[in-house]
C-alpha cells in the first residue's frame, strides 16, 4: 500500500498523499476540513488560471530580484503556463467555501505548482528542499494579496463573457423589433389599457434596457483593474524587497495583457471589498431587468385562449403531466429563477463584505463563489433565453389589432379636440353599453366617418419608430 502513497509534512504532522497527486498536505487537510459544497475550485477554471497567472508574475519578479535561480524560475513558470493552458485542473480539490480567507486555495495552488515544477526538473514530488511551496512558489506573497488579486482577474475576464451573452440577447430583441415594427398593439400601464404602440417598440425597449446594462458592466469592470498584489499580509508589504511591489504589477500586466494598477493605499485595499459589492450590485441590476423582460414575455404570451395571447413563444416541451396540450413558458421561467439566485447572492455578498473586521475580510471565499456562480449562471441563461425563446417568437397580429379596436382608450387621441370631460363621457358610455368608441362618436355626429377614421387610425397614435 505504501507504494501508492508518499509522506508529506507540515508543522502539524504528517499525512499520506497519493503518489501521483500534485497537491500536498495542506491541500489534503483543507479537503478533509471543508466538505461544504461537495464541489471544488476546479469548478471555476478561469479562477485556477488567474491564480497561476499571479504566481507566474510573482516568480518572474522574484527571479528579477535575484531570489530564484534560473532553474527554479523556469520550472515554476513552466508549471504555471501549463495550468494556464488548462492542465492539472483536476488537482485543485479544495472546496470553494472555506475558512482561512482563501489560504487553502492559495496553498493548493502553491503545492500543485511546486510538485509539477519538481517533476519538470526530474525530482520526486515533495522534494521541497529543491522547490518549496511557501519558500519559493509563495515567495514575497500572502494569501491576502494573491487571493483577491486572482478574484479580480477572474471577474474581469468573466464579465467580458457576460457582456458577450448580453449582446447576443440584445441583438435577438433587435431582430424582433425590426420584424414586429408594423404590428400595432395596445400599450398597458398598471395592467390596464393605455394607448397604442407597436410590438416592435415594445421589443426595442427590451433591447435598449439590455444595452444600458452592458455599459454599466463596462463601468464596473474598470474597478477591477486596481489590485493589492505586493501588499502581503495586511498591506505593509512585509517580507518583500522595496522594489518588489512595483515590479510585480509590471509583470502582472505582461502576463495578463491587462493594464492592472497598484492600489494607492495597500493597507486600505487589503481590507476593502467595495469593488466586489459594486460588481454584485450591477449583476443584481442586470438580473432584475432581464427578469422583468421575462415577466413581460410570459404575460404577453399568456393563454392562449384565456390570456393576452399577443405573442407566441416557441414550444420547447410539454407543459403538464395531467393537462394534455398545455405548453408552459419554461425558458423565461428558468431565467426568472436565475435572477432570483443572483438577487439572493447579492444579499449574501453584502453581508459577507460588511462582516469583514480590521485589516482583512476573511469571507472573500464566499464572495468569490457567489460572484463566479452568478456570472456563469447569468451568461448561460441569457444565451438560452435568446436561442430557445426570443429568436422563435411570433406575433398574433389579429389579436393585437382586436384589442386596439375594442379599447375605450382610443378616445385619448381626441382629448385635444373634444376636451377631457367629453372624452371621458364617451369612454364611460362605451364601458356601460359595451359599444365601441368609434360607433358612439358617429352616433353623436361629433365627426364624419372620414374625419374619425383619420383621427382614430392607430398609426397616427404611434410615434415614429425607426425599428
């Protein structure tokens, strides 16, 4: 049995590690201690890659300062590059929700990089006298600057992907806005008839709402470019050389291709989670607005015989185990539920960030988990909404027109001519007698048929729409 294991040591004692594992004793302890989500940080490959990018930048800096040999630097950098390329991600086994402010994650990364670097140099795993997880891979670093920096790198990249999904959804609504530009329908406020509009205008509104949030995400993304790498434990830069902090930011820019900047006050930046609170708030904003759009899609397609039935959503699956022929708006429904998750995550993130104490917020693992999960769910749900719902929506033009012709609010356009009191009397009579506004006006000889047709033509009550 011992042939299948190696012995790893830390100051608490020894443990048997699978001989082929790249992680070490601190990773295994964390695996045993934190069985919370039943997942691992490998669930977020972008995060693993970001951690490796940070470690690579640090190794290059330490080498430049003369603290790593050529051999050590080359092996560590190669190991980091392999992880950035997607290799060895199955070796990142710690639970994303953990005590210790992310130390378990940082040590998981340190140990995997170390043991892969040792392998590259021809040494056995755990030959830590050659390359050590703390002394070499974690040199000039602390979890407290590595971990939040990697979170920001990950969020910066994930937001690009989220914006792509929103653009795809926006474009799908834009296509429908053009397709429906001549479909006249009744606009509604407070679920009551208001005034006519086009279905194209309604769908264009959805597009504009989404486009606004793409811009809000771009603004929030800029906050992520300020990092505290080089701050080490609490922001004083303890255990680093004076020039380390400036150089490590330079190397981080080179490794990532992104213009990351050092925080102006590293002590403040190490404890401040304001950027995470802000990002979460913008995610909540996006989720709420897209969820509202889904509410509208469900309402507009309700029925089909006993609802509004102004649009048809694509039929993607049977809707009932007991009612034959029933089809439900399952795609908007699932996006609604994603929005609820994001809104709940925002509350969790708010509490976690508020609960930080003194020079560090120990709850950043939960913050990262919720942010990463929210973005990934949102991105997938937006593509699903566009592909499986929006692109296949059709209009029930006759139903839309019938609602207009039967609505008493058509009299609104006569306010400037007849006055509010007279128009209200016509509307009241229409409701009492179940007659159309059109017929009442002709009976009262307020206008000729030709004049009335011109005044009440729905197109004259809809503002110019460019589609």
